[in-house]
C-alpha cells in the first residue's frame, strides 16, 4: 500500500511539474510577443525564437501542449498575442503564424542533440519555415487571392528573414546547453 501511494505521489508530482512548465512556457510566449517591431500587418516578434526554444527544451509533446495552451489563453481573451487576444484576433492577418507555432514547436521538439551545428541549424530552419508557410497562406487568404503570392511574401516574410536567421544562429549556438535542460523537465 505504501509503495502504491508513493508511486501515485510521484506521478502526481510529475503532472504538476509539467503543468507548471507549460504555464511558464505560455508566459515566455506572451512576453516574446511583446518584444516587437512595428511592421504592419505582421509585426516582427521574438515568438518564433520562443517557440523553437520551447521545442528544444521541452521536447515535441510538451512544447506542442504549451503552444496549444497559449493559443487557448489568447482565444479566451487574455492579451498574450502581439496586439491583444480574443477570438477575433485569431481571425486576423497573423492567425496562420499563430497556428504555425504548433507545427514549429512539434518540429523543433523533434530535434536531437547533434555535434554538427549545420544539422541543428537546418532542423530549426525547417521548423521556422513551417511557421512562415502557414502564416503566409493565411495572410494570402486575408489579403485576398487576387494578390500574387510574391506580394504576400514581401509583406509577411521578407522583412523578417534577416531577423529569423539571427534567431536561428543564436539557437544553434546555445542548443547544446538547451538540450541539457530537457533532462530536468
């Protein structure tokens, strides 16, 4: 009986720990959304960095759950997105990027520690590309399909590419240390 109670306590502790980690992750995402440049209609934020950071540190399951919780918080009206929150926000021009965060968290969460930084960089490049692809497709829908994809790209991706490369380089350089954090979570 004592062993079963101990096992139950340990399992409950792990669930609480993971929930607290998810809450902390949503706080990281909310703060990263407020670090932005005034581009319009899509601001440049630190959210893609935070999404991939969470993927590397938490692994794909917990990172995806964290991003989904973040989206739910925003859907419920908490001002966690770059310019607020609420259902109507998820119908705006940046909705595709926000949904893309789920895919980005999943893909970056699949990353394994590599000795070759080029492999890590390429893995993160694929992760952020998925975010941008979904974001651009939604933005194209928002702007109207009468626009060319190039016009959408010029508004929704080109201004941010140099920033994304810097974010990917930083994550690549610190990824070895970030993977060590995954063991504690």
